[in-house]
C-alpha cells in the first residue's frame, strides 16, 4: 500500500511531499464537489422539463381535442338524455376543461418540486464550509531548532524525530 504521492505508508515524508499530497486531495475534493453540483443541476433540469412537457400536453389536449370531443360528447349526451343540444355542448366543454385542469395541476406539482430543489445551494454551502475549515487550519507548532553550535549526533537525531 502506498500514499497518493507513491511513497510507502508509514515512511516518513518530507513537508513538501505532505503539502503535495494535501494539494492533490484538495483538488480532488473540489472536482468532486463540482461534479456533484452538475449532477444536481441535471436533476433540476429534468424536473423542469417534465413540468414543461406536462403543461404542453395539457394545452395540446385542450386545443386539439375540443372540437371533435365536444361534438361527439354533445351528440352522445343528447342521444342518451334527450336534453337541449346547447346544454349537451356545455357539458362536453366542461369535461374537457376538467381533464386539462387535472393535467395542469400535475404540471404545477412538478414545477413546485423543481423550484424547491436546493441542489446548487447545498454544494455552494459545502464548498464554503470546506474553504472555511482550510482557512482556519494552522500548522503544527515545531520546537525551535537547537543552536548551530550543538551538532552532536544525538542532537541531530532529536531534531529529526521531532520534525516527523
């Protein structure tokens, strides 16, 4: 097993290697958060498209089916009930408006869900939180190096152990 920079795990790494590893991991985190934002935007766009499609379907049904459905339904009601033809046409129209209203309500529900979605806002908040944590991060305090005059092997070894 090895660290992201290729050095074996457990081996002592230099500050430069640690910094490079942290930079690589931070870059990967930013890329992952951008990918998450894109995925959430795609989901919101799909909801919006569904809403638009249902609204268009409701309008098309109301527009194109009214003449034929009104005539067929009105004459059917007159045949069945014997009522005045004008009343039969009004009942036929009311049935078409009811169908269009139900489809419009379904479209409104989908539009409301798409509007409520907080996908990009969640990702933006997460990225701000990550940036805030990184800004507050402070390096680990290191002991002052020994005086230059003390270059005994024991002093050099103590400094090497304290910096890891």
